[in-house]
């Protein structure tokens, strides 16, 4: 009998979630190795798909709540509740780029307030640890909206409270933390952050990411200047300098605001998700690990989920094979990632839409092929 197989893919974007990919691969394995123990650990790198992956991997549940979208309109957004008093939040659920239409995108008008409402819900659920993924934001507010939802007030020169949108960054003159939710003192906030961009400047939030969110050149300059002011006011109020903090510019500066005003800790996203998913425990005693994602390329080698899975499998002494919709790595690069092998799943030349539509079937077929090969390899050459 073949030993346990860990199935730990990331999402195949445009086709299947990480959970869906894991189930498809597992179905194929069971066809070729009936009765084999298959351990499903869908993974993500801290961005889109983190919520789904962790809820599935840890046997948690999704909870939906009414919150504000980036423009303050009511929407329904989900958070994940995991065993052990852990909650998972994706900033994109409430404050994401996809929440606003192409003609509405303007980071001077948008806010992360809805994500702050989700954090408040996590506190209501008794969370002792909150995992927050920052990818896909529509905002450049330095996290002011998010922090406002938890009781912090941002005041202008006349002492009036600001709404916490991007345009308010340059108007902040004082910060009042006296009303900050006291429950935050007993909660660990882990922020999944894989970028190293500083808060402002040539590599900062506004200049690098602002145009993607709808900011024209003049707006980019105003937002960047606003982040300079914001960091100075934060330094005066807290003694914390977020201007030079690597990663502070993530999600329009929300990462910096969360660190300074909520006590959050920036953590590499893939490693954070894999630890939360319990991958190391699932690899214990396993014989094989199968991972994968939609496109395996040079970027996959640098802190992405598949790379992190390969490293964890190597540390556990478990062979790791990757599958991908598109494989763009040379054999030497595959080995440098710590993978035993990597295979494309598409079995025939097809257009991209047709290939995406066939992803589930192709993953199941690849799961069966890999399991069948592994069984034969373990058995050794036939004698006769």
C-alpha cells in the first residue's frame, strides 16, 4: 500500500480555487491508488484564495457579514473562522479592486473601512489571532478607514474627524487613539505581506500601485505627498517610523497603518498560510507531496505558495512534484525550487478558454497518472 500523499496546490486562477484543485487531484489519486490516504492542504500566498484555502485545510467555516465597499456602499463579505480562535480576512473581500467598476476607480475616494468592520466582527467572534491578507486592494488610504472602524480617530487642523479616504492623507494633523477597541490588546494580527515597497517615494504605494487603481499623475503626486504627511503624524503620535519599513506600502499603505496603530506584524504570506494550514503536520509520515498552480514560472521561485510547499516538503524529507496549467521552468529551475519534478497538465493543444475549462478533468488525470507511476516505482521492476 502506498503511503500518505499530501495534496497542496494553490489556485489555478481563472479555473479552480486551491480547494477545487486539491479535490480534483485527490479524485485522480483515488482512481489509481484505491484506499490511499490523501491529505488535502490547499494553499495560497496570502492574497486571493487565502480565506478559501485555510477554511478548507483547517476544517473552518465561512461567515458572511454586511460591510462597506471601498466607496461606502453596503456589500456582503466573508471571513473565515478556524479552530483555535483564529479568523482569516482577505482585504479584497470588502475593499478590493473588483468591488468598484472601471469608471469608479479612484484611490483618493476609496477606503478600507469595510475591512475594519470585518476585523471588528473577528473580535466579536472571540478571535485571539487574525490572519489578514492584503492583496487586490482598491485603496490608498494608509489603512485609515480600517483603523477608524476600530475606534481610532484622524483629525484635521480644525479638530474635525476625517472620513479616512485617500484624499485625507494630506489633511491629517492629529490621531486620537483613546477610543481604540480595547480587545485589540489581546489579539495577534498577522499581516500576509510579500512586497517590500516602502510607504512613499519612488517605490512607494502611490507611485507604484496608484495608477493601477485609477490614479492619474496628479493624483499620484497628491497621494504620495499625503503618505509622507501621514507617516510624520503617525511618528509624532506613536513614535513608530513606518516610512522606512519594508512592506509598509502594501495595499495602499494599509500595511504601515496596521503595524503602527493596531500592532500588526508583517509576515511573508506563503509561509504564514502554510503554517496556519498545518502543512508541516500533514507532511509527517507522508510519502509524496503534490503541489501546483495555474502558471509555474520564474515568479513561482520567489516566495510563492508552490515554492514554499516545496521547501516544507524538502525539510520533511518528502518528495514533491508540481503540476501546472502552463510550465515555463527549465529542469534546472525546477530542481532549484526543491521539486522532484514538474509537469504540465494539458494533454492536448487547446485554446486558453478550452484549457481553463478542462482544468478539473486534467488535474484528475494527472493525479491518477502520478499516483499510478508512484505505485509502480515503489514496487520495483516486475520479476518473471
